C-alpha cells in the first residue's frame, strides 16, 4: 500500500515546490499534480511528487486523519503509524 502524505506549499520555483510536512520541509515536483498549485495550498506527496491538490474544504479533515495516524498512543502496534513517524523523524534529523 502507498500512502500520500499531506503537506503545505511554502514556496514554488518553476515545477518545484518547497512543502512542509508536519515540520519537515522537502522539495516536491509539480509535474503530475492534478491541478494548479499556489503557495498556501495543501498537496498529497508520493515519492517526491505532488499527486493531488487537496481542496480547501478537505484540508482540515485530511490533517485530522493524519494526526490520528501519528498519535503516539498505540503506535507501537500500528505499523503505518510507526512508518510515518520514522519518516518524519528522519526528515527532522536531516534538517
């Protein structure tokens, strides 16, 4: 299973966006995103590409779902939560 991770677009330079994923900043390609993206939008990331712009009316619900995934309580038994938490920790260590 693949998981698209939501992030907020901080800056755009051509077809590359700087995106904040729960405090981890990464650059994403915008070549295949489903519609135009502007600074302040939220997108779903998959392997370094923005694959979908999250409609503004869905942002809060999407972020709330990820907060549930990232909830430390019970994460020791939740492989998805452990994987996402590990990616975030690794990104913060590189910064």
